[in-house]
């Protein structure tokens, strides 16, 4: 596989991570949170193609069928919670000084990382059949996803400030939309 093909593949796989980071950007306020999200999204995007090859042909076929549904379920659950929070007629957490649940910690971080990297699992099988060495493409995919996540967080912060109290609702709708795109597209 040529370098331009690897880069295009990495950008396509990183789009989900960037979209989710865009939706969550208004909640991410510290450098530690930025690091955690970019690190984990990149790490999962790096590891999933390797896991796809390791699982082999039989399991990768099943993963290809069920992975979009699993990603949809995770994103719909998290997005639904954000929508519900955005629809409540009460002052926002920012206005009251309360902090929102941190999406860069605990199981929420793991679920988001899995949801954004499920497509890379199936790609791993394909790359293993086409490319002799999978380490370099997986590394490029992981680094690209990290960079796109960072950009998404920064853009999400700007959009969040512009939307104010509607940012949580908009982010939740975006996450559910990304999940729907995974099963319909």
C-alpha cells in the first residue's frame, strides 16, 4: 500500500474521532483532558487494525457486521444523555459553576475510544491481506486520529462558546447522528 493511500485511509478513519471530539469540545477545558482524549483515540485507532489482523478472517467478518451496531449503541447512549441534559430547563453547569461529567475519564473514555475505532477493526483484516507490514499503516492511522481529535476538540470549544447553553444538545445530536451514519452509511 502506497503512502498516499495510507494517509487517505488514516484521514477517513480519523473522521469519526474528530467528529466526536468536536461534539465534546465544549466540555474539555484542561490540557490533561485534551491529552487523554487525543492519546486514547489515537491509541485505539492504532491498536484496532492490529487486533483485526490478529482475530483472523472468521471473526473479522463478524466484527464487520456487528461493529457498526456496537458503535451506534455506544454513541446513541452517550449522545442521548447529552441531549437529555441539554433539554432540561435549568441553568447550565457552566452558569452554576458545576462541572459536567468528564468524558476523558473512566469507562466513558473507553466507550468513546471503542466507538470511534470500530471501523479500524475491519480495516485491519484488509490491510493485513494487502500490506506486508501493518505496523507503519497502523502507526500513521493512530497519529492521524490523534491530530484530528486535537483539531476537533479545539473547534468544538469554539463552537461550544458560540452556542452557549445549546452546546450540550448540539453535541448529543451530533453523536447520535455519527452513530446513525455508521449503521446507515
